[in-house]
C-alpha cells in the first residue's frame, strides 16, 4: 500500500484483534485491581501493625519495580521455580491487576483518609459498629471522591498493557509488531498502533468526563 490509510485498511484485521485483547486486558486489570487495591488500602488503615506492614510492603514493591519485570517473573519465574504455569493471557491479566492494585490502593487510602472525620464520628455516635460505618458511610464517599483518579488509572493501564506483547499476548502492540515484521515497514505499523491507542484513551477520557459530570450533578456542596 502506498499511504498510511490504505496500509491501515489492508491490515485492519490485525489491529481489530489487537484492540480486543488490549481492551479485555485493561478492563479486567482495572476491575481486579480495584478489588485488590481496596482490600490492600483497608489492611493499610486497619490499625493492625502486621497487616499494615504487609500492605506497605506490597505497594512499595509493586510500585517501585518495573511492571515488565513483574510480568516476566509471573510468567517465567513462577513456572521455572515452582512449576506454577499460566497462559500468556492469564499472566498478562494477573500482572496488570496486581500492579494496578498497588497504585489503586494508594488512591483509595488517600480517598478514605480524605473523608471528613465527622462522618465516622456521627455514624459511631448513632451506635454503628466501626466496620459497618466504614462499609456503609466512609468507603462509598471515598470511592466517589477518587473516581477521577480511577479513570486515570484505566487510561494508564490501556497504554501500559502494551508490555504484555513481550510474552506473546496478541494485543495491539503485538499485532503492530506482527504487521511490521510481515511488511518490512518500520514506521506505518507503529504509527497506526499509536493512533489507535490515542483514539482509545481519548474516547475513554471523554466517557469518564461525562460520567463524572453526571455523578457530581447531584452534589450541591
Ligand atoms: N511503566 C511503569 C512501570 O513499569 C508504570 C506502571 C504504571 N502502572 C500503573 N498501574 N499506574 O512501573
């Protein structure tokens, strides 16, 4: 093909397959990351020293080491040392989930600590047990206040999920490389991939904005 558009059209099937994997991986990564991250944030704030310690170590290690190294340890390291074997897709999802959970745990911690102390006090003074007050009063407000940051994490994960191509998950990055090798064209396949990542993140940001505005429409504070 002579120009980038006819190039894209000729290989659109590759890119379409890649986008499916990228979106699947990112959505599951953020979903599981959300659940694990919330648990880690609660451990960190539990007031139980050993639990707090485990949570701190978890977030520090996962945020302080490259996600690529984490991916390779999960996919090749565990198989080699403990015979724990995952498919490439499983390893990709696990890596994105735990990596994201560490970032989300910090987001949740900030959100929970940001809820006015009076909320907990009021609930307690009404006779609510601490755990129940946390679950029904504090956490819902915390989650609402950190939704923009969670949306941001989703955007980050869409881009960062490209590293799963390293172990052979057929995501957008992998497909771009496949097209590059197939065509001996060094530029177009990658520029097309970049453009598709950009379109995905722009659309997602737009959707998140609309969603946020809807949510805050009910607040008159
Ligand atoms: N590329 C960086 C790394 O490998 C960033 C990872 C960002 N992850 C996230 N969940 N926000 O560590």
